[in-house]
C-alpha cells in the first residue's frame, strides 16, 4: 500500500518537480552566485557549488524524463498533456544555458567547454526527437515551444562560448592577440597620469570618485590581465604603472586593484566575455523576445483542457524566464564593465545618454568602500578603521583569515582581533562552523575510544580558523613597504633581489650588521615554510607574553600577518604550494613536540606562551623548527619595542615573497572564494614593477621601432 502511494506520487510529480526545482535553482544562482566573490565561507560556497551542479543535472534529467515518459504507462499516470511536456522541455533546455552570474565554478570547469558542447548537442537532439513524437498529433503549443526552444539554443550557445573564452589556454591565446586594446589603454592612462603629476595625495585618504576608480581599473585590467596567463607587460607599460601608483594614495590603490580583480573574476567565472558584444546583444534581444511572444501566445490560448496546476507551473516558467533576463540585463547595465567603457570611450552625447551616464555613475558610487571603527579585543584602548562596506555592494570579502598553531594545540579558534557585528548571515555561518567543529571532535573522540589515540601526521584544512575585518592601516603599511622597495627597483638585477628576498632586505636595511645577523639565520638558512613557522611562534609568544599598555600598530600588524600566513600554509596549501613545502607535516610535528614539553594541562594561550618561552633551549631537538621559533623569540627580547618593527617588516617581505612566487592561475582561483590579501599584494607588486619572471625578466622589451612609435604617440 505504501509502495503504491509513493509510486503514484512519484509518477504525478516527477516531471512537475523537476521543472519547478530547475527554475528555483536558476533564480537561486542568479541572485546568490555573486556571493562567491564577497564571502570566504565554506558552508556558503559549498551550497553554491551544490546548486551549480544540481542546476545542470536537474535540467538534463528533466529532459530525459520527459522523453522517456512519452508513449508509456508513466505518461498516462502523470496525466500531463504531451504538448505541455514538450513546452516544459524547451524551458529545461533554456535553464541548461545557466544564469549570467555563474558560468564556471572553477577554472577546471571553464576548460571543459567541449563537454558542455556535447551535452548541448545531445539535449537538443533529445528535444527534437520529443517534438517529432508529440507535435504531429498535437499542434496546440508548437509555436510557443519552438520560440522557447530557439531561446534555449541561444542561451546554451552563449554559455558554450563563455566557457571557451574563459578557459586558460584560450585566454592566454587571446592575450597575445590584444595588442591594440593594450596600446589604447596605455595611451589613455598616460593622459590620466598627466593630471596626477602635480598632485599630492594623502596616503590614508581616498580622493578619486568611484567612477574614476572604475575607469582607471578598466584600463589597467586591459594591460595587467597578462599576469593571469603568467606573461609580462611591456617596459613602457611598467614605467607608466610605477609612476601612476607612486602618485595615488594607498586607499585609492586598494580600490583600483579590487576593481581589477573583479574584472578578472568575471572574465573567468561568468559570461562576461560572451555577452559584452554587439552580436550578443542582438541574440539576447531575440531570445527575450521569443519568451515574451511565447507568453503572449500561451496567455491567449484557451486552457480549459489543461489542469490548473500545470497552467500555474507554465506561467511560473514564463515569468521566471522573463525575470531572469531582466535581472541579468539590470546587472549588466549597472556593472563595472558599463561604467568603465562609458568613462573610457565617452559613449553617447544626447541628453538621454547623459542622464543614463549620471544614473550608472550614481549606482557605481554606492559601491565605494565604507569604513567603520572597531577596537582590538586584546587591547580595548586601540581603535582601528576597518573596511565595512554593505554586503550587497562589496567586491570581495573585505576580511582576512587567521589560523594559529598554539590555538590549534589548545583546540580553539584564534581569538578575533576586532569587536564587530557584521551581519546575521555571517553570524549564522559562524554558528554552523562551531557546530561542525563540535561534531568533528565528537567523531574524533569516538574513533579514539574504538581504536586508541591517533597521531596526526599533517594539519590541513583545519576548522580552527577566525575571520577578521580588513584593517585600513595594515594595507597602508604594506603599500608603503612595497612602494619603498620599488624605489630601488631600477634594473632587472634590483628587482630580482627584491623578488627573491624573504626578510633579508628589511633586516639589513633596518638593523645594524651585528644585530641583524642574529635574525638572518631564520630567513636565509632555512626553508621558506620553516621560516614562516619560526617567525609565527616568535610573534605569538611576544604578542601574548607582553601586555600592551598603548596602541602599537606594528604589534597588531605582526599578529594579523603571522596568523594569516599560517592560514595560507595550512588551509590554502593548493594555492601556495609553490612555497609551502612540507608545512602541514612540520606543523603536526611541532604540535607533538609542544605536547611533550608542555603537556595537556595548559588551557590558556598566555600561560602556554610563557611556559614555552621558559623551556630551556637545550631541551629541544637540534633540528626542531619549534626550537628556531623559541630561539628567535629570545633574540627579540634584546630589541625592546624595536622588535615589533622588525617582525612587522619581515612579515611583509614573507607575504610579498609568497605573492610573487605563485602563478597567476593560483591567484585567480581564490577570487571565487571571497578573495585573499595575497592576491592584492601580488597585483600591487606587479603595479610597482616588483615582479620578476625567469626567462622574461621584469618586462617584455619593445623593438626599437615600437619604442620610437610609443614615444611619438605619447608626446
């Protein structure tokens, strides 16, 4: 009896449910897919990934289900008119084209555009077969079905092109062929630079209007997207970029880079390259007109022979199709692409065009980064300005993650640096994360009871992670350090020296030779990942051991960067694999060694740091990385307050080293996960001409004829 009820329910709702779920997933994706670039939260990214996979699967399954149901008992049990099923199949094909906001979920997806093309061909063939089975005997919905079918083919062709354009091999090929766009962007930026030559900007204040930021970012994007393909810019472009970024404020530089990265994200993960062309606008208009005409024809049709539920589902599909196109058009019109092109090329001159320009610019101004003042939890007297843009207008997560080895030892998340109530959504995700951690430990304890204690061989993708707001002063500090180094980057040899250093240059330029020698061994005579771990331990010991009675920015910066770099090594190992080495295994060894020296009794991080500092150096293994961290901390004691300047400067060099040695492909992978400070530093170094590539050097040199031509045009 129960089986019969379930069977009847399935026969009645399998097709209807597939159609409704497919439409719901399309609405969900077009509204929430942009969250990927705004939030670094695994549960939310997982839900989006699941919806992305289900959207294609449900559409394909629905078309197959409708084809299979024709002419058998399932079709009669379902009691759905055959012509209406064909109409719904056309909508499922339309949904297979996907929303504009998400074409590829990862770079691997974009490289598999051929597979989507084969899927499209198969589904179109299945739909045509279905039409041939139904329409010879029932022609009532043949015209609306054909109209929606044509719109579906257009949408799928658009998605296939987008996947092809955004694949890295295709993107690299196009970068080598876009010299005209780059030259035009270079000349326009040279003109913009003339207005900045006599200007003097406060490095801590934003001076540019948002539309001007978007314009300059759009032009720089045309040049600097070559770094995504691990290519290099020309010498004239490098010179212009260095001069430009030496003139603008640090805050405006951050804004420009964030828009540049947004352009890169949309090229790789959305339909941008496929929809921003004259022919695309024409075909999109045809597709939208088809759906509108299908709606008009269906609404005028006498539908007394159709069940009311099926009519409502069909209207939902028609309204949904039109709404998705309108939302997509709205997003495109008010996107940074529209602002950038309008400002760069002065499109239109009529009063209507002027009004449209003003409207789009006003909408763009809403995306200007906002600041809020927050206090450090560890020191209530210290207040810092942090990025706090309303979520809907954010271009990236505006946060920086933290992972701490000593907190990992205590099995707790690193304490948050700043008091802040951001949003109920993030609060909810934090609760979810805590529950996941709780159940993870419950499971681990159950396994331990069954099989005995288990030693951890590596630490990877740890759940003990905190997310902190992005401090404005921290970016200014990083900007100044990179800018200071760029002033000495005149030749390829100079840049190579900056590029290869991971703390040495700062120590030698800041401390005397006698003093710096105590610290150089911890950045030159060890692997990069071991150096990170040693400086992390030293930073954590002093941050908790020394009670701060006044605001010390360099102390806070050291703590933030220390925890962030460890987060990259442990939780973003695939991104920083070029420099990460064996950090995940070494970290696990350090925890085991720490347990041997301290035991399990300590539950407070300040007490833990004090005990660790007091352990005699002779008790550590001679090859221990933990020994290096404690030894470094003891050497810092002689520096007094100067130690925070030393540590903060070294951390910036360690961060810059990682940013420069990671391929562009790895950098852009994180753009779909909220973005990373590491990627911002990478592009900042590129703008200051501090990147060096073996085989390329610091730039691609023009031929003498091209140099003469550039100089003639620039004059």
